[in-house]
C-alpha cells in the first residue's frame, strides 16, 4: 500500500510564501490524477491544484497565478508552492494521488494559517 507523507504547514503572514511537499513511500507509475485539496472551517473540501495524466494542470480560480503544483520523479514527491498567501487560504491541506481511478491515497493533512 502506498503511503503519502506531507510536510508541516504552519503560520505565515499575508503576502508570504510556503511550500508543501507530499512524499510517496514508493514510485507510482504514471498516476491518472494527483492533487492538493484544502478544507477551511465551515466550508466544503475543494481541489486547489491538480495534475492529470498527460501532465495537464488545473487550478482553483482563487489561487491561479499564486499557487503552483509540481512533481519530482526522482524523489517521488509532489509539491504545492503557495505565493502571495491570503487569509482566505487558511485551511487544512491534503495531498491525493490516484494510481488508477479505482485507487486513491491521501496524505495526513496539514494546517496552513495565514494571519498577521
């Protein structure tokens, strides 16, 4: 079974940057879908950024231009670079990898708080 381990989030001031990482315990050959999700208190979980097989990327409208999803095959790692963070970005962030549409693996999640 694949395990995904995320880096710690933390507290960052508005306008600041933070990079989250998600490391897989083993190589996942050409996953059909990889993504970062987030859920803020009182809100539904939403897809922040994703990469579909074929390397196409997609971003939540509110983060497009500020966030970037990327992968490092050599280290089996997926990243979420977050720039120009805003208070509304405050949420619990989780990574997800789907080797196939019938299999899904989740990271443990981490809290990111944007506040002055």
